[in-house]
C-alpha cells in the first residue's frame, strides 16, 4: 500500500480523496492554484503545494508543475480525481516514466478507450451491443451522407475525443448533416485539438444508464450495478440514481455482464464506468467508457457499501480485487443531486462569488459531499459545482421524499443555486413514475417561461 499520495485536483473530489486516504492511513499532498488558496480541505492534507495561478492551463493542467510537486513531496502515487488530467494518457505515461503510480488505468488503455470509434470496435469484439454507425472516423461530406443513407435519419455526429456534449450535432436530413458535420469537426478541434468525428444512428429520447466497474491487474473484474443519469441538461448530468427505476431485472443482469466482458477484453484495471443508451424497447447500446472515477460514484457507494476511492487506491497498488460478483450486495435506493452555483431562472447562468452562509442538511439517510463553507468565495475560474447532496433509503419513493426534505433544509446564501430546479424535477409526475428519459429537461424545463419561476 502507498505511503504518500498527491491529489492532482481540487474541490469536493480533492476532499473526498483526502478522507479516503486518512482512513487508509496514507499521507496526502494537495496541490492547489492561487485561486484555491482559501480552500478548507487544504488544512486537512498533510502537505500543500501551490502549482500556479488560477487558470487551469497554468495549474491543474500543468503536467510539469504537478510532477515536480510530486517529486519534491516524495509521493509514490498521484490520484487525478475526475476532470482535468484524469483521462489524459500522456499524463499517465509521464507518471509512469517518473516512477510515480497513476491511480487509474494504464496509459495504453486510456488511449485506446478514449477514442470512441476504437472503443466501439472493442465493444463489438467483446459482443457488447453498440449503436449502428460508422466503424471508424468519417472524413468528408460524401462519406457522411453515404453512412446516413445506410442507417436512416436522424443521425448524430460525434467527436471521437469528445465529452460533455461538445463536438456533437444531430442531423435529421442531408442539409443539416452537412452543416452539422463541419460544425462538429470545428468544435472538436477547438475543444480537444482533434477534429476526428464519427457518425451513428440517433436514438430518440433514450435513457442514459451507466455501469460502475472495478478491475484489478490480475484479470479479475466485477460490476457494481447501474446508475440512471437520464436527468441532464445539454448533456450535463443533474440527477443520478441507483438502481435505475424502469429497467427489467433481465436487462439489468445483461447490461452488467456486458460491461464486465468489455472490461476484461480491454484489459482494464482500476475503477471505470461503461455507459449505455437504452431505447423504449429496453434494448441497450454501448456509447463510451469513462476511464476514471465519476462525479456520481457516491450513488454506487451508498447502495453497495463499497468505498470506491479506497478501492481505486488499493487496486492501483497492485492488490487483487478480493471478491467476486456474487459477493456484491445491493441495498435500497440512492439519489444524488448536483448542487451547482448557477441560476436556473436565467438559463443556468454561473453564479460565483461569496457564500455568506452555508448550512447543509442532515438527518437519516442524508449525505453531503462538499468543499464549501460559510465565508467561502466560489471562484469563476472552474466548474460551478458546490457539492453533491445524496440520500439513501429503503425504496425509491422514500428516497424522493427524503431528498425533497433535504433540499428544503439546504441553506446557501449568496450565490444562486440549482436547488430550485432539483425540487421541481422531483415534484414532477414523470420523474416520480420513473418514466423520464434524456429529453425530460428539454420537454418540461427547456423554455424561458418554464425556468422563470425557479428562484
């Protein structure tokens, strides 16, 4: 087991990793930017090192600065958290060259799965269903039109190195495909430095369901059940829950087995997520692998009782998984609401600034993961997430009631937050019935008038 770990991240995930390390009796080194100098979790780390000014490119994305900090602090491993460098194969390779363990999959696996067209190829080889589409990159208009003609409209153009909804365009006819093809390539080049795109059949209003997996370096792998992430806005998740409220047990088993097949076929180790789209007929299709810990890993922790950050660290140190699929037990229902510093009534405009008061909720079944506190100033430089509010109860109905109660207790004075939109979603009959899909937010909260009253 490692003696000393550097955390190459910030915010709630940095605090989450510190807590996991303390329980494993591992020393932590927290790097931070000048914009995060007043972060409360820095006082919880054993050592802190400033690695640059506020902009991410000069701090949390600055590989030489992070590696130098790791060498100065004499760490054995680096935990990248999520975002920033978490899925950067080059960073993982630099860590390896510098004899520092990267807490995640190896760089070859990150690179192989990071290209979505290659990931789909690996899924086919592992007998995992994929959305019909191009088997590789699409390089010109003529090729795009031919492929769309084979599968029929609508289709979606996707950046091969993409994520977060960038480099994606839906096309319902030839004209929109030509425009979308060029727009997606340009956006992908600007966002990821890679203009490669591919095309697949567009699944209308699917459910977004993902499977948490763990794999060790000895060929063992398990899944930890699924999470439903269908409540999202512009491809950004707002609410996650486990188990998914409207899939059959047969589909649940098949999806978990498919995720494990892909993990074993790719030689994946550490924690990861296999993401699927589900259509109205309960058929599921692989879309991508997130080769890192997810924001919503906490939902899975609640229903399984497994600390995923500690598992990441243990597996990165070379330990065997130590349990089989049959050993994993699922209990109750968990829901997570992402609390962001955004104003829903103003089209989710970011709302950084001083937090005058921060009083999180409590009571039975409630968990809050947040780096925020009264007097904290949310910087405008980074992601707007203040924290994650989770509940775990014996049934989904009870979990919804507890979440509504907890949201009502949550006091955040200063910035506008997403608490009002979460309460509106939880009160909606389509959500309560479990019949929602990825089109839910656009249908019911996609207009200015629908959002205007959310204050």
